[in-house]
C-alpha cells in the first residue's frame, strides 16, 4: 500500500470532531428519500486520484448526501456534476459523470481533496473543525510535493483554509493573496507551485451564472497546462 493510500485509510477512520461525527452519522442513518435504499458512507471522505498527481483540486467539504453518501469527494451531487463534466471536457477525467465508488471514473494526473473531510451541518464547518482537520491536508500535500505543480482552489473558504496548509510546505507571501475567480499566484520552492482561484461549482453559483461551464473549463485548462497535463500531453 502506498503512503497516500495509507493516509486515505487513516482519514476515513477519523473521529476528532464530535459535532461532525454526530452529523455525518445522523445523515447516514436518516438518509434522503431519493437514496433510501442506499447504504451511506457516513465517514470522513478522503481525497482521491492517482499517486504522483501534478494537479490538485481543493474544495470545501463533502456534501451530506453527496460525498457523505458515496464515499468520494464531489461524487453524487450537483456540484460534482458540473465539476466532472468540466474535468472530462479538458481531458482530466475519463468520463463526464461520477455517481458512486467503482463507477469507472479515473482522473489523469489529478487529485481531488478538501480542507474538511466530514460533511458539516449547513455546509459550514467551524474554524475549529477546519483547523482540527488541517494536518490531514498538510500530510497529503507533503506526499504530493515531488510531483505537484498546480492547485485549483474552489471557493473563498477553500482558499482561506488552504493558504496556511501550503505555508507548511511552500512559503506563502504576506500579506496573503486574496481569493478571486481567475486569481493566480506562484509560490517559490523546488519545485514551485502555481495556485489558481475559481468560484465553487455550487448550485448558488452555477444557477445564477456567477460560474459558467466555460469559466470553470478555462481555469482547469490553464492549471492543467501549468501542471504539464494539457491535452498535448495525453
């Protein structure tokens, strides 16, 4: 088992945050009517993607009836529908949809993760819960460091949560760069790391047109090129 796979296994057994443990298990037991026949994952959701990824995509936290149900980040919810379609469109995913573990989805040179691994009530983890979960992401990035060249951060919360994590591995300038869609910073190091900001593909953003599929594809395509994963590299 690789070090990253061992980390994922450890993440999935975490019980550090009592409020999140109670909520994720409550949701898994009560379920949503549309998924009443399914067995929910109901545990922390680890990152996924190949060892040696050159690109990381960092979200917020698993959705109560998405990742908390399926056991895979962004799988089984509306945000994931938008994200995986865009990843497929730019050549980073093997298929445009992801509905469950074992559905055949493979990511090319890309890993998807989050600063909080448990589904939080109202999609809002507390600062304390974010900080309690931080060591998992620090370790994940340490393991990816030899190959990681770019990160796409989905949303302002992810940006704010990720910069202190990055600072443990790559030096982040002060004052810390502000989040914005299309923001791009380059952190020095050997190797260095390019960080891209992107609006989160939440329904609130996609239904209002704040984030369009074209906008998402543009950021992912730019990050893929920087990471050496452009279509020409397929």
